[in-house]
């Protein structure tokens, strides 16, 4: 039988020639390095034993290899992170593969806390802080503090250790944090330096750890010469406290850096500080647009009817983005009259903001406004109104949503169908069609 020859591939030949030359020049032998299996789930599984089972040399070596890698990177934080459930900022992919395993299949990281390699011991401490509820917290806090203080370790790893220390619930962790904040606060400078980043992370960890906000270390952080430390302090400051806020926070609403002004205004508004109204109204004239938007949004969180008038003024004189933000603020204050009136605004962005603000709408005026916005000339407005109707009681929204299923806009019909199905499973048969026209299922229900 004749064999079929494979076509000649010059690129493959060149690859083999180049590989051979490289081996001759460098004297290297291309053999397995022993680290190829770190990203292989089966290899990681073989490296982990149940807590009561002895670990053989191969298994321990593979976990050691993961712990010996200082591969920490920072997760990019989005604006929404301030209100979303907090996740770890510092990430280590291989280590997190181990942490994601079921509790009975994870390594007992505490056994590596005394390792002679500071990278191994530090990574074990960070991992233990994240998942081990029965850890020796005093020993764990000490190891994390030592990791933070070792200058030969990569700064990302030291920052990850600072973050982890904030999650250890113990008096020992509180003492370590307070000591470290004082130590690294003395090294602050106006520029961005690794020491400043470490101080900022320690402040963040301390406030989230639950140290008393009246502790002098936080007042000192607000008065730091480093804007990065000040910003970290403002963002991490508890939003649900009842103590009077330090006067320095009010002063920071006039800081040179806009991000400091925004963070200070947000904190004053959320805590409903007595100084908030005056500071927010002054910020409505800030030269930087994001600061003005933060001030408008803050007025809505005050719960003070005195904020309605300046917000109504913005609806008359502000730009479209300011007006849309003012609509959301008015809705938060429960000011229905100016909200309903804005549904006739010339700018579709403002009308869409009204549609989004009509959540849980009740009363004839809200129903009439929703009916009008469902047939708005701008499809984005009508789609938003259909989506918002999903938050209404079904007895009020159903007639409007059934009418919306006949809209000439496919997007509106789609949103109406989803909103109906969420509250009324039988409405799943009212699927939006690609063309206008009442479906047979709708015809059977609607008058």
C-alpha cells in the first residue's frame, strides 16, 4: 500500500532548526520544569489532601510551588464597587484556584505559616485570612504584619497582606493595624510612593476592620500630606455611623483635587451631616462637572425637603446630564410633582431619567405618565419605561405592559414581555414578535 506523503512545511522545518540551534548555543535541555502542572486542576487536586490525611512529598511540593510565587496583581475597581459587595482587590490566580476548592479539599494553609521562605509563609497567611475561620488569629496577624514590613518582598504582595490583615477579626489584628498605620504614616509624602500606597491600604483595612472612627490615627490620615491617603480614608469611612464627622472632612470639600472634593461630598451626604446641605449647594457651582454631578446626587440622599428647591432650579437651568441626575435625586426625596412635570421635557435623556425614576409607581398621575412614556417618540425612553414597570405591583402594571406588547418597537415589546414574565410566569407565552401585531395569546387576555 502506498503511503500518502505529507506536504512539505518550510515553517515547521525552520522551527525545528531554530530549536536545535538554541539548544546548542545555550546548552539548555528542553525538559519539563516541574511547574507546568500548576494550572492543571487535576494536578492541584493531587496536591491537596483532606486535613486528617498525610500529604506525600509530591503533593506538598505542588502546593509549595503555588505558595512560592509572588504573582499578586491589582484588580481594576469600578465605580460601582463602592456600593457592591466588597471583593479582594489583590489577586493571585494560582492561589485562588486552591481557595476556590471545597473546604474539605483545600490545603491547611496554617501549616505553612512558619515556613522559612517569607513568600511561602506570607502567601499562606493571606490565604488563611481569606478562608480559615478556625485559624490562630494572633499568630496569623503577626505573620501578616511581618509580611507587610519586609522590604525585600514585592510591594503588591505586601499590599495584599495589608488587605488580608483587615479581614482578621481579633484584638491582635486591631493592635497590629494601629501600630502599622502609625509607623507608615510617618513616611507620607505628597507624591505617589510605595510607602504612601501601603499607608493608604492600611487605613482602608483599618476602617473596614471596624476600628473606631474616632481613633486619632484616622484624623491624622485625613490631615496627611498625601492626597492618596486622604482619598483612601474618605472612601473607607463608615457610611452608617452616627458620630459627628471630623471638621477636616468639610474642609476637604474645598480641596484642590476634584476626587477629594467628590469623596468628601459623598461622605457628608450619606451620613446626612449637618454641614452637608451648605457644602452640596456650594458645590453646585464647582468648575469641574463631576463634582457638580456628585453634589446633585448628594442632595437626593439628604432626606431634607429643603433640597427640592435647588433641584427644581437645576431642571430649569442645568445641562441635560445635570437635569437627569436631578430627576433621580428628586425621586429619592419623594418629590413626585416636579418629577411628573419633567416627563414632558424636550430632552429625551431627561424623559428617560423620569421613566427610570418611576419605580413602584402609584397613583393616577404616575400611571398616566407611564402610559405616555411607553409611547414616547424615542425608543430608549419607551424601553426604559417598560423595564421600570417590572417594579410595579402587577395589578397596576399588567394593563400597561399588555398594551406595550403591541408597540411598534421590538425593544419595547421585548422589555414588556420580560417584565410580565418576571411576575406572571404564564406570560412567558407572550413572546415579542419581529413584527407589530397582537399575538394570539394576548388577544385571548386583553379586552
